[in-house]
């Protein structure tokens, strides 16, 4: 096989992507290019099922591919390649969202919130409900609003959200409970 041709993925191999990575670890540039071209849509699909903001997928996928490149020597051929790849993907996605949260620590992340609520954007009734919910969220104290956004919009666990806000997991749970209660009261008081 010439070095500029694309190798065919061996679907009969128990781990065809792992086989490509083994070849790449051995210096096969064509196998490495084929591997990266094959895993890119898998990574983007993985991110689409886990992130609320579709606009971030390309950026995070690029970071994941760079991380795979940087740590390709750590891949163990005795382990399934996809498990290794998705582990890196998960960590990079979490890192990316934490970075975005830190950058927006003093304001509501409108892009994430809008994307989270976008499913109803074409339905005027749902768009009104979204607007009402957003208005009620804005009335919450800062930490309560942030705990709801971190856990319900960005998908952080209570422990992760608490860490982001400088709280213990228990304190985060209490803050979330208070936020739910306050949000409910605000919705009722505002006639929603």
C-alpha cells in the first residue's frame, strides 16, 4: 500500500479503531489520518448528546482531537479504543464548560440558557413560557440562579456545581433546594 492512500478500516477486527491507533503509534501517518477522520464525527455526535450549546461542538471537538494527539502514546492496545477516546472527550468537554462558566462567573450565561430553551423558540406559547421563566430566574439571588444554571442547564453534578461556586456539595444541595422554592414562589407571585 502506498503511503498516500487511505487504509481501509478492518471491520473484522474486534477493535478497528484500536488497530488504526496501534499503527499510528508505530508511525503510520496514513492510519493516523484515517483514525482522526473516522473519530471526528463520533466525537461530535458524542458532544451533541451531552452539550446544550451546539455552537461549542466544533471548538470542543478540536480540543479533544488535540488531546488525543498529545496523549496518543498512552493508548493501551489491550483496552477498547472508544473507551479511551470517550474518556478524553468527557474530560475535555467538562474542562471546556468549566472554563466557559469561569469566564461568565458574574453574569448569566445567556448563550447557554437560550440554547437550552431554544426547543420552544418556534412555538409562541413556549417562547412566552421561556421568557417568563427567564424573568423569574433573573429575580433569584445570584448564587441560587447560578446553582440552577450549573445543574439544570450545564449538567454539572451538585458536587461540581458546589465546587464552581466555592461551596460544599451539601451547601450546594441546600442552595438548590432554596432556589427551587424561591423560583416556585416567584412564578406563583408573578401569576405564571
